[in-house]
């Protein structure tokens, strides 16, 4: 038996909350690009000036106190239709992951604690936050390895999906400074070919916002802690029976700035994030590297208080490190340690490259909001993640040279509704 028997589906979350299936939208690694329709339309650049409760809670809860206007409370609903395009090649065989469209709902609510004008603001949101996977079960690579009875790859189907619940609170310490924190409760499901396993992770998300009175600029900063989840008996890593696998959503540091080029009409936002993939359990074991994510968004009130237009661009390095010249034959040097278990290098590499190719880097987005009545706004958006490919060369179990590669691009379509009251 090969050391790993896994299966996968690239860059998506397929999650069920009540009767709704949640999947992954456009991604950096397996992190969501923005939460909510306005956020994604701005490229996920929410640290300094989020446009709704979903954007604030998911990126910088301190900004909740700056959302309140004449109508101090709001409820947000967003639906994303996510369409990933995934393909791979193993030696001379090529395959496309089974096509599918996934639905991601996001729900958020925020308002003052106590009377209108209170310095305290509450928030609560639920949203799909992370996921990965591929489905090559009906493709050409679902075959055996040469003359052996072993599978060609260790990952023709996998699915990771994570839902986050985030109760939040923010305090307006002065007219210019706000502090906030969210408690992130993650519920994850992982399927590596032998059925779903689930678990919970817990983390915190503190943040700070600075908006000088009468000035066109504002700043924000936030930190998201790592959230490990242990999936019990989800995979056989070394051929000796089911093993646990711990995957940790990585810690993240983020800084953002916003500037009103034209007061109340034209806003520019920019974010910088550092994502500690290599310090997160699971991702470290499969040699994901730390990444920097850079984003820029622009928002224009085309018709004041009625029609808002948005656009955004985000770039984040591909976290999947290529391993050229890997050796799948020649024990004992042909193994890699994964959480105390030793995995054959060839199957280790097919799992990383074929099974979890979270390699997109550049994202472009567009969107709009339109007021349809007092307190009611409809929203729409589109995001495209441009195609990127990762590839590497090495040898199979019998020492035969091979090349592994995977490509990924993504499209997502968003609709949303905001109600202020």
C-alpha cells in the first residue's frame, strides 16, 4: 500500500449551514478574498474603511463604531456563486477537475449597545472563510501507477471547508480612535476520501481604527490568531491505519489605509497582509510558505446616496512551494515526515501539487450598490482570479522521471442586500 491514500478538490468550500451549502470564493492560499459583496468588489480591502458589518467583523472589528449613521444598526446578507477551474497533469496524463458551481452565504448584523450614540458597538457574523479541494475521480488520473497496483496519485478527491462564527464588540475610545475584538469560532470539515471528519477551532481577532476628525484619511490594523482543528482518523499517512491530521488556519497581521480623494464621493483603500502559512500546523507539514498580500480598491459615489461603483485588485504570492528533483524511490531517503508519520515522497508531492493547488495570485473585482428605499440597498459584484500554474519534477516509486503540474483560475458572482434600521 502507498503511504498516503487521499483525495481532493481545488480552491473551494462546500459547506452546509442549515440547508445552505457554503463553498470557497476567490482565494489567496485557501483564505477568502473579502467577506460580503462590497468587500469582494473592493478586492477584500477592509482594514481601514469597511463598507458594511461583514467587512468589519471579518477583517477589523474596531471599525464597527464608524459604520453607524442616521440609522445606527444594519443587517447584511450576501450570496456568492463560486466557479473554480482546476486542471492537472501527471507525467503524460492530463485531467480537469469536475466542474461545479458553489454557493456561499454570508450573514452579518451590527448595532449600538444601548442607546443610539453609545460608544459601544456589537456585531455578529457567520460566513464561509476557508476551503480547498479537487475532484478527479472520473478523470484519466484515477488509475494505477505503471505496473503496480498502487494509485497514480494520492489526491484525486479531497474537500476542506470551514465556517466561521464571529461575535464581536468595539469601543469608541475617542472621536478618532476605536478598539475592537472578535472571537472566531471555526467549524471545519475535511474529507480525504474515506468520509468527512469535523472539528472546532477557536481564535481571536483584535483591531484598531484611527479616523482623524475632519481629515480625508484613515488607518486600521488587525491581527487574526491561528485556529488549529484536529480531524480524527481522516487519513492513513503511513499504511498502518487511520491517522489524525491537524490543520491550522494561519495567523495574520494586516494594515490598511484609506483616503477620500473627493470628500464623500471618491474613496481609495489599500491593504497589506502577512499570512503565516509556514507557521501553521498542516500547512507547515506540506511546506506552504509565508505570503504577503497587497490590495487596492476604489469606490465612487456616482449618484450621491444612491449609486456606488467599486473596483479592486489583490495580489498574493502562491504559497505552494515547488520541490524539483524529489525522489520517490530509494528508501529510506524517499520519505517526508508529516506530523510524526513518514510518507513516501512521490505521494507526498502528488497530494501537495495535484490535491491542493491553491496557487492563484492576481484577482480583479467590480461591483455596485444601489439604494432602493430608506435603509435598503441591493448589491452586486464579480471577481476573477487569473490562471496560475505550479509545476515540479522528480521520480515515481520505481525511479521513473515524472512532472507534476496543476493550474487554477476562479470566477465568482456576488449579490447582496443591506438593511439599515
